[in-house]
């Protein structure tokens, strides 16, 4: 398989200390740990590579190629989380025929740990989404969609704590406002909760109660908008504290490197997104050395 590997060091790589309020007090000074976060977003049912006659993405992508890349990275470092920021469904005939079953089965085979819900994941209705949940052998995280009065009640979690090499990594999910974007009959009684308020509640829980060393937000809010009143990843990062990394989706934004944002307490937050269609795999490495954390980011064209 031919692929290009793009090494994109963040602007402060090697010097970024205490990213987003990262608490390393539980780690011995002599400890050196590497936690690797791999991520996708807006794959949109692209199981196979783009066709050879595609004007922009000819022959790129595909689940088999992504599996090969992920397999090689796992051999390099076992301390990996594989995450997706939503819109797993809709975009090719695979979704039309199988309703999301194939997407969830393939993500399970690839070893995804968690995903959040995108607006297009309701395209076969909330009932269709619930019907596919038994095929998802990974966590579906959604903190700001209240689904208590729907068929999805109990099928999602607001957050999950993953432990890799004794490092506690808290991950929570946020979804975009569905009203005006998705027909109400598709999401039914799902209630949208303010993502900034929920994000602050989640970080407080993950930091204070779950004692997480790293906090990650899986967001399907969108990277940025001209109308700054619309909640995006960038203004979420600015308006909250305690998040280290926001993995975004929805706007299909290809970033040359993660954006570094100062949160409301002046600490740094990384915001990243890898376009759409599964043609890139994002990678963020957290290097933990006592009380110091450095970061490196990598993009793989699949």
C-alpha cells in the first residue's frame, strides 16, 4: 500500500507544558509514557476507497487500508485509543442497503474504542440507529443528547474512562443542535442540551471525581463558523477549562496541524479534525514525563 505520512508538529511541540490543565501529579518523576490517540470523523459510509476517477480523492481511503495503518501503529505503541467524531453513516450505497450495520461491524473489527453521534447518524431515524447498536462493539458517547424518552435510552454513555499504562483518559461526546438540521421525526424525543454547560460538567466530573490525567472531547459541533454565536469547537475550547484535546467533526475541515486555543483559564487546548470520507487518519501523541507533557501530531493519508 502506498501512502504518504505527514508529520505535523504542533507549534509548541516539545515545549507545551500542562496542556489544558493536564494533571500529572499521579505519575512518578522517572516515568515516561506515550499515549497515542488515533481519530477519524465524517467517514460517511466510505467502506471502499474513492474511485479512480474522483477529481479530488482518487483511490484514497477505505476501511482495509485504514486497518493496515492502525495495525502498524499498534505494533509501535500498544497504548492507543481509536476514536470517531460522528457521521459514521450516510454517503454510499452501503448505508442504503445495510442501514449502518456494515459500518459498525467494520469499526468494531478495526478496534475503535468510542465514537460520538453525528446528525447523519439519525438518517435512518433513531429507531434505525438503535437497531444497529448491537453491532457496535465500542462505546457510543453522547453527553448533551438526552435520550431518556427514546428507544436509545441506556444505549449511550455520557463519558468513559480508559486506562492505558496507568494513565486515566476521560472521553466524552457532544453533538450538534438537531433542530433545523434533522427532521424531528428522525430524532423524536431527543433533547439537545447546551454543549458548553455540559462540557464543563463533564470535565469537572472527569477531573475531580474520576481523577483523569487526560480529558478528550469527541465533538460533532463543527470546527468554526462565520456566525460566532454558533457553538463550534473553537469557541467551546475558549469558553471552558479542563479539556486537553477536542477531536471534531461535521464541517469536514482538513487541518494542516491541530489548532492551539487558550481556554478560559489561559491553558492550552488542542483542536483537531481530519476532513471527511476516511481519507485521513489523525494521530495525537501525548508524551508524559513526570509533570511535563509534550505533544506531536501526525496525519496519515490512507
